[in-house]
C-alpha cells in the first residue's frame, strides 16, 4: 500500500510517500480502506518532535473516514463494506489502517462522506468540551480562541445551539473573522489586547468560559477577561509555550481551570466517545450544521498540506483524499 512516513523530525519536507506492507489485524480490530484523512495541529507537533517520541519510520494522522476491508472474526460488530470513521492505532496517512473497534463508528448513509471525513477529531472534541467539560447555557458569555480553525468553527456552532448569549472569537487576522461571523459568533477580535476588548464588549463583566487551545501568553491574558466563578478550558498548546497561572487568580475569584485531551480520552476512556457519537451524527444529518473545508490535497501532496496548515492561512479543516 501507499503511505506517507517520516524518518526524522523536521519541516514538511520530511514527509515521504512510500510503499509498505498492508497492516494485519488482531482480535477486536478492523482493517479500514481509507478514503479521507485530515490534518490536525497535533500532526504538526508530532512531525516536528514537539509531541511524538522518535519511533521511526512513523505514520502521522489522527482520524480517518473509509470502508471496512476486513474484520477479525464473526464476533466483530462490523462487517466488510461498512462506511466508518475511526481513530486508528498507528497513523492515518495511508491507504489502509488498523483500528480498535471501540474507536470505530459506523456512519449514517445520508451524510456526505467528505463532510463527515472532516469532523472526527474536531467535532468529538468540541462536543465534549461544550456538553461534558462545560455545560453551556443561555446566560453564558464565552470566548473561543482560534475561532476560524477546525475546532473553533465547531465550538461556535455548538455554542449557538446551546443558546449562548454572547459568543466571542479571536482570530489571527481580520480576514479570518468572516467565517466566524457566518457560523454564529457575535463578536470577533484579533489577539492584540483582546482581554480589554472583551471586557468592553461585556460591559466589564468578562466571560464565563474561555476555550483555549493556544496556551502561553494567550492563557495568561485570558484571565484578565474571565469573570468570577468562570472557567478556562485548556485543551491545546499550539503556541508551544506554557502559560503561567497564579493561584491567586483562582481561589480569590472562585475561577477554575479545566484541562481536556481527546487523545488521552481515546486511550483511557474510549467509551465516552461511543456515548456521544449518536448525538454527533444527528448534528451532521442537519443540513444547517456546517463543516468548513479549507482545502483538499492528495496523499502524495502531504508536504503541501502541512505547509498550508503551518502558514495559518486556513479557515476550517484540511482534508486529504486517499483514494
């Protein structure tokens, strides 16, 4: 089969298209013939060595959409030909991938494959952030960092469906604000002095929830516009920097910080993803729920796809068509 591998950490040029053996499955696993995968920021961190361990050759990628090619035995909950999305074991930049059945989800027939291919990581993550890690309501004001990205565009729509009264987004350039407004944000800012602007927009009250996938200085500044009893949800580290949090910013104001990782949840509590999957598929069946796709690349153009993500010019998801 064809796959894209890396043999060293480095720039997009380390991504190499190669021929390699089709993987074998064990009990409780299925073999999936991939149709699409996507590029997530975690792939960039893994490629550059900021997250993954040096276990080369390495196939990157978190999620896949495709068709069941093989099951281990008759006890499987799947059969050959089932259309699925999945979080495979060893990377998804390949024509065939292996996944544990607990992390495989049969998809409805009436949802376009391209639409559903763009969502496994970002929609599971955003749904769990808004319905389990927090429980958003109609009295809430919230701040979503990286609002034009894959997770940000999902969070805006989730918040809108929860009836949140003020949805505020931050973006790196003014040009990216349009997609956030289109999806339901009430106010969109660039990062320059964003906390003061948020406080002005909320009449000095601040926001009840901050969704932060950036960390570093963005986390630190977020506390300047987080209301008493508010929650900062930290679920990513795209800046590559650690934010410094003072305990006095927590106890005296009754504010709190929650952390969440979809990767950790996949590894330790995959049943939580199974619980929310039906709700996610209901959302996708609704034509009004949008899944913005920034660009689509072929598997052999993975280097270009990574360079595009690192340019931070994309709005929505970056898809990779495999077959």
